[in-house]
C-alpha cells in the first residue's frame, strides 16, 4: 500500500467506534482513548484550541497529544493524519 506516507503499510479507522489501529511494519500501534479522541477531532479539522475547549484541556496539552500521535504513527504532520484517514 504505497499510498500511505512514512512507511505506513495499512491503517484501519472505524469512526463509529473511534478505533484507530495502524500497522507500521512488524508491530501494530494502538492509540490510547484520549489520543483516539484527539485524532478524530484533528481529522474533523479542529484546531488545538477548539479541541482543548471541547475536551476541557489546554491547547498546549492537545499539542502534546497530537505530537505523541504523530510520533507513534511516524507521520510528519496533522495533514498526513487527515490524508491517511481519507484513504480509507
């Protein structure tokens, strides 16, 4: 599946159950519940400030969560996360 960025081989996202499972080679990366919630809001186009307001946290906390999500998934930007979700 060469359409996925940064070596991402396969990705399943079930928005109805907020399940993100990413296969990036020999291991499967699972996001925590909080990371999944933030990832869904990022994919929906919300800013860090908007996500923070919706989740009752600061924009800085959201920025840290987004950074962890991108690191876990070996993605370079929020746009790549959105692009991956659109490929499904």
